C-alpha cells in the first residue's frame, strides 16, 4: 500500500472527489459516511461527522407541549383508513 499521505485524486466536473481506498479503509469511511468539510489556510480538512446521540423517551417527553385531547387506538385506525380511502378515490379518479 502506498503512503496514504502522498496519494492523489482529482475533482470531477460535478465537484466530486474520490478518496483513495487506502485512506477510506484506514479511516473507516464506508459508503454513506458523513464527513465534515473544513476550509483551512493550508487546504481542506475532511473529518467524520459526529454520530447522532441516542435519544431516550425521557429526554424528549413533553417537548411538543400540552395535549388537547387523547386519541384512542380506534380513532387512530379510523383516521388511517379514512386517509387510505381518500387516496384510493383520488387515484381512481385520476386514472380515468
């Protein structure tokens, strides 16, 4: 393997840069990895974006404010069915 600090790449016409495999492997940058791009006086720095913190229900409970009324499971199911009916009717009308 070449020295990762001396590898070269190019910027595509779409502004994309391919990181050499040796660097991706060394840094653990797999497909879909999110990176922070920082402009520095000496160049551009890529570093891994911080992972989203695990959220617990206790941490977010009540953030939406007070609830006006509690909806039953039956009411929720009926709402879902009504929306499905509405979409089905719209789709059948649009296909005519």
